[in-house]
């Protein structure tokens, strides 16, 4: 096996040497699952498509000046054979630890807005060519925060994360293949409860807000 073959094999298995990739050993890379494969009935088998997809993705990432990454073949969905490509982005500015529940977001994740903006740019760019079908909870958290602040008017400086509920079922949409589960985030900000469901591809599936202020005119009971 030549050097190029070893390099490629390492990329596909996630064992690329640090000297070649420039990777830093960090705990929280952004994980993005892509579904770029075409139906084998239309031409090549999945294992024949994989090398071409990886090569194309490498070139596109290099063009966008994204140099710290790992590419792995994977299988998405539950109980189904749906080949995918998992991309781990190791850019330092996309690393963060999601805050613990009952923690004020601005104190736990400084600069979350810039992180959300950067993450959204990467996701939108990838989706145009490779179709994003899976994001990790940290990425979904950033999208949820951006939504409640920009669309629902939550105060940036006062938002507290209350709860994260995984694997929330959402309405199945045939055009989205296996995207039929999501994460429910519950926040509190200035006596308003905010809830948003973000599906595994990053789309907002549902939102809600409820004021916790007492209704005017209610009399205190003894």
C-alpha cells in the first residue's frame, strides 16, 4: 500500500496520524452525518461510491480552508442499512461543552452566538452538496438557542437551560428519509418558558413559549 493509500485508509477509519492531519486531541468536535450516496440501482454500488465521496469532501473542505477533520464511513438510522459519511470537524472555534441544566447559558458558553453563526454556515454549506441528516446534541443546542433568541424574543443574557430531552418523535417526512426523531430543549428567561424541538438534521420542528407571570385580576385564596 502506497503513502496515498495509507493516508486515505486512515481518513476513512478515523486513525489519520496527527502529523498529517494537524489534528488536536480535543473532546468535543462537531459531528455531522451526511447522506451523499446515490441509490445503487442508478449506477455504482455504495462501496464504489465511498472513495469518490471522501475524495470530493476532502477537496471541498480544503477549498473552504477547513483543515482539522476526520471522515468516516458510517451507517445512519435505526435497524436500517443506510450508508452515510460522518464528518468530525476539529476546528477549535467550534468546540464547546453544552451547559449543565439550571445554568445560565451566557455564563457557561461564552460567545455562543458566534459559535451558532459559524456552525450554521458550515451546516448550510455542506447541505447544499452532501445533504446533512444528523447533527450532535451540541450543534442542535446552538440552533435552539439562536431560534428562541431571534425568533421568540428570549433575552440573551437571562436564558437558563432547564432540560434536554433526547429522541423526541416528530412527524415522519418521506422526503427527509430517516429524519423522524429530534431533541427537545426547554429554557427559562425572565419568567417565560421557552421550548423548541430541533430535528436531527437541524430543522426547527416545533416551538412554544409560555409566560409564568400570574394572570391579572386573580385574587389570592386563603
